């Protein structure tokens, strides 16, 4: 495998629902593997569920019904497990926030960031109408449908949240545009962000 001086790069890849995180990450892992990196896709919620299964939880939806302290413990166990992965590049697919009646809850509060120790933060973004169409066309998922204006607002909140994560962790953040029919561009950008060169200034 290519040398990364023994250091694992852990990139947390975030973005609002339907923006294309899973698509971009999956393709990036393939592309990175093709050029010789040992790259891994990790879906935070899936790792959390694996931890929950060990405690007798049978369905993914049951996790949300657990007492809040138990959910937090599962999140922490998942974060610690991800941080211990030794691949060259670990791409973590997760959500930045959830919208509730009380306001926006962070998907990556400080206690999780401290455990995850990301080396990079990447926000996947797109134009509001593109996100809306993706949500409408993606029959494989049940998504809350909202209008373009609300999606524009979510995209704005996502930028604020990722900047806050960067300040808290010291990890650089970048915004990768995933334009319609142009996943390749987003993949190339993401790969460049994670390529071997140390801290090059632009
Ligand atoms: P979630 O947060 O709900 O898991 P996500 O951010 O992972 O969503 P994806 O599931 O990757 O989003 O993509 C949502 C839909 O948009 C899928 O149907 C996918 O094929 C489509 N899509 C992703 N990127 C593009 C693109 N650049 N052009 C056109 N369609 C795209
Ligand atoms: Mg996804």
C-alpha cells in the first residue's frame, strides 16, 4: 500500500440528507483503492447499530427508542471503534445535524469529535434544486420532503456546523460541490484533499 507515514487519515464526510454523501464516498473509496490506497467506507449509524446488536437490539429503529444515556454510550463506542481503524484512509459517512422542535441538534457534538479525532472534515454540497430533485427521485429511501427554500436553509446551517467542527478539532474543512451528473468531479476533489502532500498552501 502507498505510504502515508503510518498515519491513518480519518475524514468525516457530512452533508444534508440526499446531497449525495454515500454516492460520493462510495465512489471515492473505489477510486482510492484503484490507485493503491487501503481505503474504507464507514457509516457511523451502521457501526452504532453493530454495537447495539451486541446489547440485544434487533432493529435499527429500536436505537432511537433507547434511553438517551444508552444512545450516547453507543455513539461513544462507535466513535472509539472507528478511531481505532488502521486503514490508510477512513471515510466516515454521517449526519451533521438533525432538525427538531427545540432547534438543530448536532450530529457531531464535542464528546464525539474528541473520540473520532478527524484529520479532515468534508462537507458535500449541491444547489438546493438539485438536492430537492434527488430526494424526490430516490425511491430507495423515505425522506421528509421539504421545499427548495428550506433546503437552502439546511445547506446554510450545514456550512456553519462544519466550520464549528473545524474550530473544535483543529482539522481543516473543505466544501465539495456534488453537481448534477458530475459525481466524478466531487470524487476528484475529495481525493485531492486526502492525497499525500502535507499541508500545501494554495
Ligand atoms: P442520506 O443522508 O439520506 O443518506 P446521501 O447524502 O447519502 O443521503 P445519496 O444517497 O448518496 O445521498 O444520494 C441521494 C440520491 O441522489 C441518490 O438517488 C443518488 O443516486 C443521487 N445522486 C447523488 N449524487 C448525484 C449527482 N451528482 N447527480 C445526480 N444524482 C446524484
Ligand atoms: Mg447516505
